[in-house]
């Protein structure tokens, strides 16, 4: 069993709120974490029809039966339950009474903000972080293997090969969730859409262009992309909102929450194939950004992540805004450092003398160095960014 870094924050919030909510992709370990946090809690899976019907048809009786220490798994299936949870937890006034889990973030968050604002601690659990894998002795020896294999817990806990895991994951969870949320008449076309998204990892997202390639209108593309976001399959990295040097880019960049899934969709069958693949640089960039995202979420933070690109196509792969401090990060898959890797970092630093910045180049090599204006970091030591 791999200890999860989110456990410390979850335990802390259970002492302060009547409920905590753990959202994240399917198979990211939410149920396992909830049971580790409170092994004595009653477990109720709302994906099962009998439990779901009970909660929907008689919420008062349901919450009178299940109280004082309950895990409600996949709670997004019964959104009507949230107002009743508010009523009973307010009435009882006890901390740490419920742990809720869910796999459809946007839909669940909307109900929480409507009914449970100020009463629930919100947390997000993604697949294993590098730190978690390393602590358990599971971290692959090279970045290519890590990117290709991905980080879903069952890959490591049950020693399942990516070629077996990801096609089943796509069919069992991704496509099923989509069919539950929207009416996709042409499942083959949706699979083509998924593959096209994987091929655009790290690129600007143009809904019209993507739709034109697939024979879809932009409205459909936006709806399908929204479902992938809600189900923690993809996330969109926004451009930085301040106007440095006439920033004109308004489109977000597309990334996957797990690079192993992206590799599977691109038919990359091994780390060796990835090493020669056109998408290697983008997938390495995806891995680094996702790893930093996991670190922030595991601390219970809501990170402010952006990319920056100006009208002359100068770009920084990642900007992390932390109050007045901006952490600028350039990401290169190469195992050998070249001075050109830092040129956009230095340009960005010179745009505003008042900026408080920390600058980093993260690369595929294994040496860490402190340079005059930036730090050079290996992909294995992203924790130094904080």
C-alpha cells in the first residue's frame, strides 16, 4: 500500500469540517484513501442502484441511518442529497461526520457550492505522484518509462501492464461516463476525438480547428471537452492574465491528467517507442506540469498555474503565481542542458524590473545546478520548486 501525501491534509480538515470531499479521476485511489483515513466509517457506494434509490427516494431516512461516520462513494450520482446533508450536519454540528468522494468534478462542485459552502473541505486526489512512487520504491528509473506507464495506482499495486490497463480504462470509465453525461451517438467519432486530443498535448486548443478535422461543430467539441475536464481526463492550462509585452494569446493549452493514458491513445507501446516519438517533448512537459499540480493539490492548495506566450511567440511553459511571487519554469526533455533553454526565462525576467521571480529549467538529465539567474533541475527533483 502506497501512503498518499493528501492524507495529512484530509485528516486535518476532518477535524474542522462536518464533511470533506475528495474528488479525482476514477481509479486514482479515492476510496482507498477514504477507508485509510477512517477505517471504522460505514462505507456506502452510491454507484449501486439500491443505495442510490434509497438516497434519492427517502433522503431523510437515508441520512438518519447513515450518520456519525460515513463514507459516501461516488456521491455525484445523487446530487439531490446535498441539501439534506446540509440540513442534518447543521443540526448535529459534529466535525468529521462524512467523507464524500466523486469522479465528476464540475458537476459535484456546482452542487457543493450551492448547498455545502463553508461546510465542506474540498480536496483533489490525482494518480500517484513521483514522491509517492519513490517512497514506495516504484519510481521508474527514467522519465520515458514514467511517462509511458503513467501513475494510476492499479498499475503498481497489481503490477498491470499499461497495454492491458489503459484500453480497459478508456472503455470502462471514460466512454461510460461520457454516455452517462451526454448523448454521444457516434462512439467511434468520440474515440477519434480522444486520440486527437492526445496528439495535441501541450498545444493551444482551437475548438474550431479540432472540430473541422473531425467533422464536428465547435459546440460539440466544447461539450465533449467539458466532459473530459469534468471527469479528470484532461485539463486546460490558461494563458497568464497580466499584459506583458502585448500578450495576445487567449487560447488555453491542452494537457492530460495522466501521461500513460495519452501514450495509450497515441498507440505508444513502450518507453523505447516514446523516446523516438514526435510527442515526446510535449508528453515530458505534460508530466512535469502534472507532477507540480499533484504536489500543490496534495498540500490542499488551489494552484494558480498558467503559461505565457507573447506576440513574438516567446513562451514559458509554466508560470506558478504565489502571491506577488512568480515561478517561471521552462521544460525540456533533453538529457543535456543547452544555454538556449533559459533564453525565454531571462527575457521574461527583463520585462518588468519590479517582478518577484524564481526561475527554473527542468530537463531530462540528472544533474542539478544553480546558475546566476535560474536553477537547473532534474525531472526527479521537482519537489525543490515547492
